[in-house]
């Protein structure tokens, strides 16, 4: 990297916070708003899907999704997300961040609409098409993780970089909240318009035909914020760090940066840029040198994200089952189908408002003050403590007079997930790896996280079933119960504490210092100095 390139990067690190930084947060953040809405809104309507498509005449309880269908509907989007994170993460390093940024958004728009328009002549047909569209929805969502994180990290200055990346991720909290609010509005409107008896009074009449529109509207709404963001994503220039360090064109990097940020660069007759030149000290992703420099870092980011997502997605996707188990949500047979959606949405919206959203923004406020490592370690510690505090005296929490205490503890668990590893596992991989691997390594880390989400989505569904065969949901084998499942999640969080020790602190350091690219470029700088001396030109310092 010639000194002109170093000047560009130093200018980025030292740039004052400007309006474009906030614009970039909104542009990238709206993708995450949509991601969270699409991933978590399905949990609001799964009970309704069971009532509509799997009603059994004569049954004392409303219809529920069969185990394999429920696992597929909840988990297939995560499978797509995992694939998308790996593919688009790699593509973002090969083609550039901007070139593939709009593709992910359009995939999300089309598949959100497709999810709501799922068709078929039978229940299995509708579920199959729903799963098809949700897989590809997840594929688009997966691309947003490495690209948004990398773009924001490469635009930000080093003083507030953590807060900027965390703010992008914090939009996920608003997406979860919006899912609950949209579901509340839609279900309330339909419940008011189409009055229906409770299931125990009229099993067939409790699910009105119009209920089929409710879940479709809720899922399709996710296309709107993504569509509104598309134009602005296409207007974003390529990041200066990618252009300077990967494309090796510092003149273009300086030009792109000057279009969006007000920074002082010393003019020069000719930029030291040669797109075809290669760094003699460069190394590959699967090389021994990468393993020596960043191997343990990659192990740390992948394992902590994997462990975090087992606990986080288990809690988020199956909140309704936990609330039902402690008696906070009334028994399904005492409500009609649409009112049950309203009740589940109300519960999850309350938890999001009290615990989830504040946790994200506490991270934004403190990440550049107390550091990523401390926040992640603290989050895992408190998640472990609160999970065990819920699980060990579980029978105590099931008494009606103690349910408020349970909900407070549960909200605190979600708060420290977000004021903790759920945010930092997203931030750190975008900071500590070299620019030419940054999107790929973030994609690998995020994909391991989604592998954990898949474990949570498929595993908790079965594990949380009662050990008494007579008390399990229809079609499910006996499990280990909610209490033992919570104990297992506490153990998972404890392992997160251990593996956090492999993750470096990145607060206050430049991306090149963290990735050691400044060391790699010594040879390039020396060559640039020699060329400048021979040509009689002055190289800016």
C-alpha cells in the first residue's frame, strides 16, 4: 500500500462524524430491520397455521403443525441464511461490497411477497411452498450480514466505529418490535371484524376463513422496508478500504470517499495505484500464515456466535411455548384462532419493548467506552446466571403469583443477550480480519451462528416437550421439558464465557492495525518511496 493509500485510510480513521455516517447506518440498518422482521415474524403465526391447515375434527385441542412441518417452517429460513452468509460473504470480497449489496435486498423483497402468496391444494402443498420461499428469503438475509457489517466498518472512523456497526445491528430490535406491532394491528382488525367463538365452544367456527389472510399479510409486510431502501443502496459508492486495499486503486478510493465524506486529502499529481500489482507479503485464507495470525480469532468469533445463537433463537422463536408453559398465555382452546395471534403478539411485543430493544441501544451507547470484550463477557455471564435462575426454581415460577417475576427475569436475559454477545459477535468479525478476507470471515462467523440457530430452532422444539407422553403436543415424542431445556441453555451460555477469551479487543484501533495489514504493507511502502524518489515527486505523509 503506497503512502497515498495510507493517507486515505488515515483520513477515514480520523474523519469527524458526519451526516453520511448516519445515512449509511439507516441504509444498512433497514436491511437488518427487514431481516429481523422476516426471521421472527413466523413465530407469531405458526399457531395460526396449525389451526387453519391441521385441524382434526373431534379433537379437544386446536390443530398444531406436525413436528416435522413446525421444524421446517421455523428452521428452513436459517438454512438459507447460513448458505447466503457463506456465498455472499465470499462474493463481497471477490466482486466488491456494493456490487452484491442490492442483490440481497431484491431477493428479500421477492421472497417476502412469495411467502405470503404461498399456494397449494393441500396443507402440505401450502407448507412446502412457504418453506421454499422462506429458504430463499433466508438466503438473501444471509448476504446482508457480512455486507452490512463490512460496509459500515469500512466507512466508520475508529473512534466511533463500534457504535456505528452496533447501530446497524440494533435495527434488528426494531424489526422484532415491528413484527409484533404489525401482527397486533392485523389480528386486532380481523378479530374485530370477524367475531368468532372460542375453540372449546365451536371448534370449526373458531377459525374463520378470513384467518388465512392474517398470516399472509404479516409475512408480506416485510417486503415494504426492504423495497424502500433499494434505491439508496444503489447510490452508495464502493468502500474506500476495499478499493484501496483489495482493488489496489487508491486514486479511485480517494475520489469515492470525497463524494460522501468531507475529509482533507493532500493533492498529488498521480496516485500510487496499480490494480494489477500484488502484495509480496499477502497470504491466502487457507494458508498457514492466516492460521498463525488469525486462526484463533476465527475460532473465537465462530464458536461464540454459534453458542449465542443456540440460546438466543431458542428463546426468541419459542417464547410463546414458554409463556404457555408458565400459564401467562391462556390455553389455546379458550380462544379463537385470530385472538390467539393477538395474544401471542402482545406477549412478544412486550418482551421486545422492555428487554430486547433497550439491550441493543445500551450496546450502541457503551461499546466504544467499555469495549467489545467486556460487553460480550458480561452478557454471557448474566445470560448464564438468569437462565439458571429461571431453570433451577422452575416450579416456583409457574405459580400464578410469581409469573411477573419470571417475565422480569426472562426480559433481563434478553436484555443482556443484546447488551452483550448478540451485538458484539456481529461487530468484532467486521473489524479484526484483513480487508481481502473481511466479508468472507464475517460470513463464516455468521454462518456458524446460524448453525446454532438451526440447532435452537430444531432442537428446542423437541427438547422442551414434556417428559410425560400424555402432555406432549400432538405428534411430538416426549422431551426433557422446559426446565431441563433452560438448564441446557444455561450451560451453552457458560461455554460462551469460555470461548470469549479467544476474541481480541478492537476498541480504539484502526482496522489495519487490528488485521495487521499495516505490517503486510511495509514492502509496498518502501517500493512506493523508492519510485517517488526516482521520479522526483513528493509523496504525501
